[in-house]
C-alpha cells in the first residue's frame, strides 16, 4: 500500500477508535449522572473494562502511525511485537464479545454505535492495519508470554477491585454469583483462546515474513 493512502486510512481508523471511546465514555457518564452516582466512579468503571483499555491502545497505535514526529511513545507502540500483541488482544475482545456477551443486552442509539465501534469495527480494522502496516517476520513464540501478562494482570486487578467494591465488569467473572472456581475456569478458557490467537498470529507473521524474504531474494 502506498504511503499516502495508508496515512489517510490510518487517520480514519484512529478517528473511529477515539470516537468510539468518546461515545462510550459519554454513555457511561450520562448513565451515572441520571442515577445520581459520582462522575469519578464512572471514570473508574469506564477504565475497568478490558474492551476500553484495549481499544485505547489500538487508537494510540493508530495515532502514532499517522504522526511522524519521533518520540519514545511512538517508538514503543510501533514496534512489531507491541502492535502485534495489541492485535491479539483486540481480536480476543471481538471474539469474546460475540460468543459471551452479545446476547445479554441490546443497546440502542449512541450506545449501540459505541458498542459496534469498540467490539466489531475496531477489531477488524486493526487486524487489517496489522496485516498491511506492521513489519512481518519479526515475531517469536517467546513474545506470547509477554503479551499474556496484559490479560493476566487485568484479571488480577478485576478480582481485587471486585473483592473491594463487590462490582465486576463482566458477568463471566462475577465471583459473587459464580464463585472463584467457576470464575477461574472461565478466565482460563479465555486465556487459552488468547494463546490460540497469539500462536496463529505468530505463525502467520513467520509465513508472510518468509514469503517476502524469498520474494526479495529472487
């Protein structure tokens, strides 16, 4: 893909990513205001969702992709192993939502728009970004262990937060209703899915990288 079309497509994707996050924040804060709850509590609740955290990283990568000015943040997020790890996480967001959560609620209006952007649109768009824009042939299986720290640490945080506040962001990790045994089983299944997606991404990276090396040699 040429530089100019890539730049504009990344710009559009970044705007969609930040737009989805902004709309979702508006929905959360509006609901808090309508119920008389605190705004600070709404912000804490907003950033307790894996979907929001992962989409924030996605939008950050896309933003750095269209900003040419050098910075430590840009150098970090645009590394192939970092962008690839975020790709694995956003794919898991989309798949987990479709399999576990989509049937539990039917949002309308701007809530529906935010939901579609964060769970359906951005996983597809960022996977396309990975395919076309992230250098290939640089990933190793050992990277998967580093990527897995993100969902593991997130799960630990959610358990601690839930223990203290009695509130869990997702029904399949609600210790109060399911108990620790079932919650750990559910989390283990999702983590297993994370590893499957990660292995597939590394395999695809190596396959594409090897094909390009052969093409360059000819």
